[in-house]
């Protein structure tokens, strides 16, 4: 009778340890998946593009403010 109880207790400890390892592995996998999802979400987040206040003009072109048309600069 004592050996039956001992065997049952040993099996319970073995099952408990196996279950604890499986829960730890599943938790690790879940954390890994959440980290991958967070990285993917961060990559999809649009980054604010800083626009230049002025834009480059070709050399030799100036803006004539009188008639507001671009004309070539005199050589």
C-alpha cells in the first residue's frame, strides 16, 4: 500500500514539473510573439517627414516678384 502511495506522489510531482515547464515555454512563446508584433507595429507607424521650409531652385533662375513668374537671371 505504501509503495502505491509513493508511486502516486512521484507521478504527481513529475506531472506538476512537466506542466510547469510547459507553461513556462508557452509563456516564453507568447512573450516572443508579442515582441514581434510590437516591432511590426512600430515599423508600420509613420515617421513624421520634416519638410524644408524653402526648396532648392536651379542655378540661374530667380523669382521675379513683380509678375511672380520665374525668369532667367541676366548673364
